[in-house]
C-alpha cells in the first residue's frame, strides 16, 4: 500500500550519489578504531531504479571492515522478502510502515531486524557520524535494561552530538529573521541543564543517530512512518504516550559531520510539515483512551513551544522573514511559506491517525514474526564477505 504524500516522507536532508563513496567508510573506520566486535547492520535506502546497484556498492564499501566485525546489509530485496512474509502472516496493513523509504519506516526495519536476530539491545547511528570516544558501545549500553534509583525502567536512551569543534551547542544563528523560531536557543537551554545533571536523567530529546533501545521497548513501540523528519523526537513522544520514559546520557556522544549539500529552505519546509504533524498528532491522541496525554508545557523549554498551536503561524512568519534575510535560498523559503499556510496542516489532518492504527498491531506483528523461522532466515541473509583492505 503506497501513500500519496507528495514527497513529504521520501525527502532527506542529504543523499549520496551512486558515484560517491559518501560518509559510510569514515563511519565504519571509526567503529573499527574502537575495536567493535558486535554485529553491524546497514540499512540501504535507495530509489527502486538503482536499488540493486546501491546494495552492491554498500557491500563493496563494507567489505574491508567485515573481518573486524560482522556486517549485514539489509536492502530492498531483503525488505521485499520480509514484506512478503508479513502478507502471508496476515499483516498486509503494516507494510507501509516497514520499508526503506522515510526516516520512521527505515528505523522500523531496524527494529524488526533486531527482534528477528534476537538482539537484546539496539544502537542506532547514522552514516554521517564518527565515533570519537573510547568505550562508545559501553557508554551506549550504560544503564540500559536496568532500573533507575526510583525504580523506573531504562529502556530508551539518547546520547548527544558534537560538532567538528567538539561542542554540543546548536549552531542556529540568533538573527532577526529567527525571532519567531528560536529552536536552537531553546535546545541549548535544555541541554545546558541536562549536561550539568546526573549522568542519566529524564530526557526531552532523542537523537536518532545516537540512540539505544532495549528489546522490551522496540518490541512494543514503533516509529511513526508518516512524519517528514524528526522521527527520533517523535519516538520520544510515542514512548511517553504509551507510558514509558526516555533517558539522556550526558557521558555518551559522537561527532556529527554531515555533508553540506542540502538547501536550508528544503529542510525548513520539512520541519514545517514535521511540527504541524506533531501538533495535530498530539491533538488527535487526546481522543484515544489508551494513551497518556502530553502537555506541551511539560516539555519546556524544548520542544514544548513547537508542539503548540502557534507553531503554524510562527513557521509561516519565519519562512517569509528568511526570504529576506537569507536570499540565496529565497525560492526554498517561499515553498516553505506555502507549506505553512495549508499543505502541512492538510497532510497532518490526513495522516496523523495512521500511526496509532499501525502501532496497535505492532506488538503482535513483532511477536509473530519473531517466532517465525522463515522470517528469521530472511534477515540472516546479506552478510558482507570480508576482503583484505590492501586489496580494496
């Protein structure tokens, strides 16, 4: 089942051309330097017309590292086989949420593979990140699966990103055209408190490229496949709505070093869809008797104000101001302003309930597939064959 989302879900911050190696070798090199011995699973998202070539490329790039740690590639072919098995087991309605298209659906593929491989913990990192601290995996798993001093299970936790200069603060400029959109300032305010607290504290943020999830959580709660971006913070909201907690570890970090190929206007348009969707989703959740209610002010200073109704008006005003303050991307911001007037709200209204229908079936689907030998056999394919790095 495919959705007509107008590219809302399938638009990414950056893509890697087939002709470029991209950031993956750098990421794998940083894992090798840590002496990592645990399995690494690479999820490959690519357009249908180049899916086979993309998979072959990832196998080639990963091969020099496969002697250091087992690497498995989950590509379009593997996912298609998994979806075929889902159909046979009666989960056709779940197919759109478990694909290699869209941030949330891709994360769900990772959750499903982890369950079928029998993993107790799952650590997500993205290919544009670099592991820089010794004991990265030990830090990732610190406290996971245990109880806090007050007896609260620690099942989902987040680390944080540092930039090239080593700092964790948001780089968003404090400019006149951002007067209604102080996302970076509010994020920094929350982080300052978290960084000066105990090592593990209850979190308002969740960084998808530095995130650890215990089996007890990923078998029970899925990502939202219909959000444009920010699926990580959205997952925090999902966990809260279903009675869980997310934790922040101020001793666990990695470096985020993405390529600078995307336009800010395009990203801001995706952000407008994201926040309009989040607001509408929380509004809709209040009609569901099985969910805990999230009050935006409870998540102040960030992201509370971005979950309020005013976010749509502020997004529109900011898009217009940025057409003046950042004229190099004027067309992108004009498209963002148009999105803020109607498109984003229409998309949110049309899709915000779909996650809850999907989520209600998620635990049963995970339980059924986990005990299905054919599903396990499917996800054990795609192992990368090691080659000598000198022959690479």
